C-alpha cells in the first residue's frame, strides 16, 4: 500500500477506535513504519487546521471520490510536509487544487494574525507529538467512591464536564479545564493531555487511579463477577490488580504473583491506598505455582500481563530504542509462551486475558496461537468489541454479541 493510502487507513482506524496510533501503524504492514508514523502524527497535529483548509477550498465537494482522511494527509504533505514526493494520481489531484489551498492558508494566517504555520496550532497541538498528545485517563476507584461523586468533585475544582464522549476524536480534541466520560469504559474519565493530578487529594487518597486506557482494558475484559477467585500472574506494580478488586467489589479472592521485590513493595502500598482487601500477594515465579494446589481449585479467571519489550508504550518512539533485538524478542516470546501455557493449566479456569505493552506480533498473536495449538481445542479466542461499550449500552458482559467485532487484546477462554 502506498504511503498516503496507508496513512489515511490509519486515520480511519483511529476514528473508529480500532486501536492507538502505534498499533495501527504496525498493523498496517507498511514497510517504513517510522515514515508512516510521522506522517500520521503530524496530520493529526494539524487536523483542526486541515479541516478549515478543506472546508475553505471546498476540496471534498469538488473531488467527490476523494476520501476525507486521504484528503487531510495529502493537504498536510502538500502544504506543511515534504510537498507530495509520491502519490501517483492523488498527487496530481492535490496539485490541481494547490493555488486555492495556499490562498486559504494565507487567509487563515491573516485572520489569526500569525506568520508561521506552527502558530496556527493550539498550544496542546503545537507541543511535540507522542506522549504529550495522549489524554490523561483517570480511573475512578469504585472501592472508595463512585463516578458521579468524582465528577462533582472535579466540577467544584473548576473543570467543565462534557458528558460521555461520542468518538475517539472528541477525546483527542480535549483542551483546557474540560473532561469527558470515556466512550468504552464506564469508570474512566478523560482529561486533556498532561493534566497533572499527582498532588490531587482524590489521587493521594486512592479515590482515583492514574491509569492509561490501554492498561484498564485487560481487567475490564476479564470481567470477573463479584465473589470469583482470580489469579493476577505477573501483577506488580498492581494497577490491574486494584482494577480487578474493584470489579470484584472486594468480594472473592485475588492471588497475585510477581518476582520483583521493589515492584511488590510499591504494589503493597498502592493496594492499601486503594482500599483493596481479599488478596494474597506472593513474591514467587508464577511458573512455579502448582495449578493442582487445592488453594487454586476455584480459580476461574486469570489475568496474564507478562514482561515484554514495551514497544507499544506511548513514551517511546517506534523503531528507535523500543526495537528489541531478534534474540531478545525470541527470549521474551519463549517466556510468554511458557507462562501462558502454564496459566491455561489451572483446572477450573474459564477465562483468561493475555495482554502486553508490545506491538510485536511475536509477543502477541504468535504467542497465543502457538499455545492454543499446543492445548488442542480446550480454549478459543474471543474477539473483543471495540466500537462501543456493550456493558453500558446493552447491559451485557464485554464481548457478548457485539455489533461489530474487532480484536483488540487477545482473550482466550473455554
Ligand atoms: N500487571 C502489572 C500492572 O498492571 O501493574 C504490570 C506487569 S509488568 C508488564 C510484568 C511483571 O511481570 C513485572 O513486574 C515482572 O517483575 C513480572 N514477572 C516477570 N517474570 C515473572 C514470573 N516468572 N513470575 C511472576 N512475575 C513475573
């Protein structure tokens, strides 16, 4: 696929909520990942300006076959980027409208009394792309409070509550002292990027947890009913464990394991602050935990979030320091396969969520498929609905009869 079409496809995927920018860029299979990532990130950064230019030049009305996302990418590159180095017929089409687009750009600058393209951007967009563009997600800790009370608290602190988000675009466009309820997760509030709540009373008292949306998905998708017995196999520093405890309403039992002493100490403090009870925290290699031990005979749910390359973490730039060597990738994948296979051997297990912060297929799909093949037909993958929150809108558990099914995290269940 050509660069501009690939970028437009990523933008469309983002709009549909298919995944984050890095996931979609990697999944696109476009050979030059960094080039594609840079083009998509910059087009997004200029998106509000591009929309004005497209409207002003009436480009979409004149070119009815030109998809809007592709139009944005082309106009970005024509006016702000490298000047359409490739593009075939699309390049010719965009160039036909160059004079009108340039006139619109000049008009916009006069209107806004600026001379540089960069000055057309709002402060949040002008900042460098990457982690600085990721919204600040706040998970309400329902063990201590409820969503309505937290919303009221922030309103009293001068924030305007805009209600439940209708699209991912809306989350991305947040700025100033405004916040939204996430469109997928019912206990997740969304604030503009870089909002800092580390000194906020709600955070220091454990009423809210500063946890990215991607990190909230595994427990949400595992969705254990209150009273269940659950294993969190690689648990520290414990954000997902505390989320599991909230879903369990502190009823049932969580067995949490990790090998790292320092991370376990942090985890202990965090779980105490979050009001989590009914958990057993062990410094133990999960691979040495005996599935036949009667203690685990009622374990029906298991969350597996093993060590990985971290290549999908938002603070990292794809293709640079995040790229693990083939040897490291192989070693990680070997560990992940062993630990997943072990996890599936707990006798009463019904549902498992496997998650990583990696964009590498070797650590994700390949691990799951390899283990499922070993296990025969006992477990199967359940796709996850990404378009909407079935719990909120249909009152069913996640994954049940979604309108449109898309895989976001690998989930394996009986
Ligand atoms: N689930 C955690 C959370 O949400 O806060 C993050 C887990 S982190 C991605 C992976 C963890 O696996 C690390 O804390 C690491 O120490 C732990 N780990 C690595 N090998 C392990 C093993 N064999 N048994 C148990 N834990 C292990």
